[in-house]
């Protein structure tokens, strides 16, 4: 009887060990699978703004674009905002930069020299580049502006600050007056010049802003962005807006659901 009891205990122990190994192995495979999903290279995947590559299809184009179907997405419509007296002014430390304009197939982008930064919410962000969208991506009370400029700043891979500047029709825009005829017309072409311009002069004098948490507005749509939308719009002439719009081919993502996020605005 004792021998039979020992055999039963041995068999049960073996089954327990085998089951635990299978579970551990399953968990490990799951982790590897999740890791592969997160790191899948989507650089070869083409996305755009119409047809099967349009924004509504971005989440399905590649697994690393899955965030495009998330709940903290940008752009949004800004219609209801609350005043937050605790929002600090953005501190700018912008320098002159050489001219480096590229057409990346999705937008016209100015890459800037290193060194320009902003400080906001007790953190420092480095300015990487600024680029254009037409129509505007953000809307104000449901209204699009003809143009929107994004100034992209980075603190870390999961912490960006993007300043959005809306452009309306009016007086000619000094930056466009100087460089619009130099904008490269074809994908992967560029224009470079040693001539420098003042970055701070591209922004409105009144730098009060709307603020909310959101995402990149292009794939992979990572939800890592602190958005600061200037409340004051600048101007560009009708001819400047028309020419730039023709180059950008409606490169704006539709507004996304707010999903209970709060939009706040700073004091002037």
C-alpha cells in the first residue's frame, strides 16, 4: 500500500511540474509575441490621406500602427475649453537656424539646427523640426483653418511637446514670402542654404495656448504628445495658401473623438 501511495505522489508531482512548465512556456511565448507586435518594422508600409491608405485604415496597415485606433488621438476639435490658471507660459530659447527644407512625401518640413528648446510644465524639450498641414488638422468650433504648422519638440521617446500654429488668410506670411518658391516639389528632394532665419519670429506675439494630451497625427500615432495650440492665428496671403495647399495634397487627418479628455487654456 505504501509503495502504491508513493507511486501516486510521484505521478501527481510530475503532472504538476509539467503543467507549470507548459504555463511558463506559454507566458514566455506570449511575451515574445507581444514584443514582436510592439517592435514590428513598419517603415516599408505606405500610408496616406486617401483610398486604402487613408487615415481610417491606418490601424490596419501595420501592427505598429495600432495606436492609430486608440482613445487618446489627435487632432481634435477645440470647442469647449476651461481656463487653467496653473498653466505656465511656455519659455522659449530659440536661435537662428540654417535653412534645410525637405519634401518627405507627406509634408514639407524644415529641419532646424540643434540648440533651440522650450521649457514648459517644468520640463525641457528640444526643437527637432516644423512642418505644414493643409487644411488645418485641429479645428476651432468645428472650423478648419487653411493651414496649420507643427513645431515638434522632444524630451524623450515617450514625451513630446508639439506647438500648433493656425494660419488664416490675410497679409503675406514672411516665411512663405522668403521660402515658398524654394519648397521642393518632389518626394525625397530638398533645398538647403547657409542663410539663417529667426525661429522665434515665426510665432505670434501672444503665446497663450490651448492644451490637451494626445498623439502624433501621423502613423504610428503614438499617444505621447503634449499639445499646445496657439490661441492666436497668424496670416498668409490667398496666393500663398493656394500654392502650398496644392503642394500638400490635403495632408490633414480628420479630428478624433475627445473621449472625456479635458481641453484647458492658459492666460494671455
